[in-house]
């Protein structure tokens, strides 16, 4: 987030993101810990941002990072929240 990554001639920073954005955070993740996601979300320019918390599933502990994709509670709780968010954004004209 220091502005050293560039896309063409422009710095790629969270402040440059003005589109709706949703993120999923797993408290147990060592790959993408909350401490790396939350500061990013705090700096994103858009006011339409949502953080969803994935609390894990039994049986996918070894696959923490993909648990949000394949876990039963992810399909029961997380994915419906993501779909509802996308539907709301689409209705508001935020997704082409």
C-alpha cells in the first residue's frame, strides 16, 4: 500500500479503487490474515464496500483458504450473502 506497484504510469493503490468491492475474511487464515485485508479496506475510496466474515467449516480445516469456496457453511451462509450483495449492486447499476 506504499504506492510502489504501478500499472502503466499510475500507482496501483487502494485509494484508486472506486467500484463496489466485497471481501471475505477468514479469522484463521495465515495466507491472507485479517491484518492484511482490513487496512486495505480502510483505504479503498469507494463507499460501497462490504466485509464478510467466514468462520470456517468442519472437515476443511486443512484447506482453510478454499473452505470459503467449498465448505458447507460457506454455501449455506457466505455465498447467499455474496449473491445478495451482487444482486443489490447490479440493481443499483454498479455492475455493467
